[in-house]
């Protein structure tokens, strides 16, 4: 298949690697220094926990022209960056588009693409479970042995699912289809936003943060408050296990949180290298809008906004 990965950051680079190894004809869209890196050295990825490095040759472009038609386009970028690329995507004559990443306004993006395109657009949304950072001309990728993407439409089954399946047929990659990705994506960011209060509370020092039990309890309670906001607005939290963990299994959540913060994975996932401050700020604003609409008290969120660390002995 002829596939474009629009966005050459950490997540897009790993996705391109998977698709290339699956036998697809992959093009990456990149700009600036990343464009130069890909043209000179290829798509170099250090697989952090697998203790290996790969380098894949890929086609590279810096712009998406209307006449550049692909069987499938994956747009992989941070939430605040999606809006700027929608006009180019709408003008392009490719039909199948998957927007991958945190997203607080998928319905608006789909409607824009369908309204402003001269060809029928089939639009899906996905979230890839991997993380990492760029360093010294390569991507450092933190992932499980088999990476998963949750993917789907906005209240409907994808009639063109076979196109996506074909892209991954020869890969070690798991696709999980979900018909209500708007709810899934909102559920995801109300989970991760409280977690991202932890490191800043102690200027990035997770060794100190892990000892602050009050902080961790506020985080867990804030996740549940986020779920309550979604429920008040008529959303179903997905997956259902997420709401059960925060509401009925708080002791287990607390233990898992402590374990995560004490491991290299936690330090990476919540550290400055892997977290985009701009993206968290945009998602937080989106959550504030949801809170305003729901009009219910969220005392633990309010505490986290102005959290003062415990005095250090």
C-alpha cells in the first residue's frame, strides 16, 4: 500500500517503522531538522527496552500537494498542531485519513475535512500506545513488545476498516477498534491530565513526589472527578475498567501509581522529554470547558492546580 505518515515525531516515526517493515510503500512528511535527518540517515529508532536500534529508508516530503494521492494517510501529531494541517488535508485528494494522538475535538476536525474537501473523505481517529523523545538525530521509543493502537469512528463502525487492516497485515502491531472514539479520547485525557500534575509539583523530582501520599490521593480523586464531568455531560467513560479503577479500586490504583513512579517507565512517561507542555495546556483548557458545561464541583482538580508540596525533612 502507498501510505503517508504526516508527522515525523516520536509516534509517527515508530508507526512509519512498523508500516515499512510490513512491506508498505511509506512516505513521511517532515520539516526542518527532522527532514534533514530522515533524508540523510533514514528513520533511525532506538527501541529503548528492546536494546536495539533500527534504521529504515523512507520516502520524505516537506509538503502535501493536492495531487499526491495515498491509499491511507496517518496524521500523527500533538493535539494543538492538528488544526494547522486540516486545510492541506482537505485539499489533498486522498480519501482515507486517520488522525492519531490526543484529541479533544475530533467531531469538529472530521466535519471540517468532510465539508472542505472536493473528494469524499473517510476519517477515523486513533491513539498509539507508545512514547519517547528525540535525541541526537534519532528517536528513542518506549514501548511494549507489541504496540497497540485504539482506532475507530465517532459513533459508527468503519465501513473501510479493511483498508486499515491491510496496512498492518504483515506487522507485529495490534489494532483495537472502538466505535466511539470521541468518548475514548476524552476518557483518556481526563486520566492523564491529573498524572501530569505530579512531576511539576516537585520540579520534576519524582523521587520526592512518590513520598507525598496526599498528592497521589488528590490525583486519583481528580481522575474520578474527571469521569464524573464526562458522565454529567452524557459521555460513557471508555474503557469501563478505567472508571472502576478510579472509583471502586482506589487502593489498587494507588499501588499501581506508586509502582509506576518508581520505575524508569514512569520517569520517562511523566518527564519533560516525553511530555509536551503545549499539548497538556491545550487539553487542560478543553477539560476546563467540559467542567464549565457540567457545572459540578471538582475540589481535587482545584487543589492540584495550586498544589503546594509537603515540607521536606
